[in-house]
C-alpha cells in the first residue's frame, strides 16, 4: 500500500514490502532520519548492516547510525570525532577545575585549623 | 590507524607505481588523480579502506572527500577510518558508544565538581569550628589534588580509540530518541544533549573510570 510506505521506501521511490528491513526504524513521519543515513552510509550498506544484526539490536543500531550520520553531515571533516574531541576537552577542564577546588578546600581547612590552634594558644596564655 | 599508512606525497597512483590501497582492494586500475591514493597506501591502507568500504561504501567515501577542501581531506580520511573500524568492531554502537561513555564521564565530573564547590563554599562562609579539633593530620596538596588526566590525548585519539566500553550495558529497546531533532538542524550542543539523554535512558550499566586522585 503506497500510503503505508516507510521513509526509506518513500525516499527510494519503491514499494514497501511487508518485511522491509527499514520500516521499523525509519517511520514515514521522519524523512530526515533516512535521508541522513542514506547520504552518509548508503541504503544498501544500512540495510545490510541491519540484516546482519539480531532483530532486538537493530533499533539501537539504526539510532547510532543516524547519530553518526548527523554528526558527519554537521561536520563533514571530523564527524563523531569532533564530538569526541570536544568531550575530552570538557573532561580535561572539569578535572582541572576539580583539582583546583579540592586544593582550595585543603587551603581553607588549613586556615581553619590554624585559627583553632591560635585560639587555643591564646586561651592558654590568658590562663 | 596511524598516519604512517597514508601516502600524502603521491598525487595519484600508489607508491612505486602500484595501485593505492583502495584500488588494490577494489581490484581496479589506480588512475592518476585517484581520490584515495594520497591517503591509502598499499599496505595498511588496504585494510583501512576495506573497513571504509564496508561501512560507507567507496562511492559515498569518494563523494564525501570530493566535497571537502583538499587540505582537510587527510583529517576526513582519518576520521572516516576511525568510524568505520569502530563500526566493524561494534556493529550496534560503533564509535557512538565511546561518545556516550565520555558524555557520562562529563556528567559525573560536573556532579562531583558541584559537590566540592558546595563544600568549599561552606568552608569559606562559616567561622572556624570550635575545639577540640578533629584528630587528623593535615593533607599535603599533593595528596588531594587530582592527578592529571590519563585520558587519551586528542592527538593520539586515532591510535587509541576504544568504542567498546558499553559492552556490559543492558540492551534495552529504544524508543525514537531523535524525534526532537526533526525540526531543526542539529548543532554540536544538541548532539551532546542527545547523547546525554541516550546514556541516561538506555545505558544504565555503562561503567566509567571514577574521577579522583590516583
């Protein structure tokens, strides 16, 4: 039925069979999803990759393929690696900030303890 | 993939007149001006191209490279090889597993940072506590300062990728995670938000290197 075609079969302008490998993961209401994976991976590669997986893992694979495709469309040179690089930078910054804050805690706790020692010393002298 | 497998010096055809790694794999004549020849030598380049061909296809890879300025193509080939090899190793998640692992690591670090910043704020706001002092020795700065990151440096990323850190995650069926992205072009920030949602919803069993002093 033409009106029941998945996004992939609509894009490829073909009949959508009942056992279409794309249909469960590329619904007709999201044409951009298949357009992205087709542009980067190609329909036959995506179909083959999905076919080679157990059915319970295909949805995840389709999602991660879409994610990779979108990354590559967004950044044709670096793709997902650009995202990985930015995440590494964020991790480095967060760890650096964490180290500084921990050092500040130590300094502040040292100051507090020194103040206590001084206070005790003063009390002893008064007595 | 190491950059040693590239063959930037040649402008066409493989080294020493033989086919490049791509044409060797495709069993075709390596013509002068072959788009792949500068980047896939006939040794390791053949194996890398095999992965690129399996995941992206030669035609798609060629179109991708032709759309990129020549001075950026080497980087593009390196990243394409990385993604292809990751997808061959992990057909379900590919390199995306690595992204989600790192995203969760960022979230964990930010939580810990918020916690220690709140602790610091209490030290700075309150007066010194009354005696008796706690019986603990003063820590040296060296003991409490977190060690420098042992994460893979970006420059070595291509040689040390490990996208398989979510092997032990539960395989939950995913609902349509990408619907919010239908309406607009995804930018880098949206991708990270998406990654964060994905890992919190579908990868509860992901393990991460705990931050802290080593």
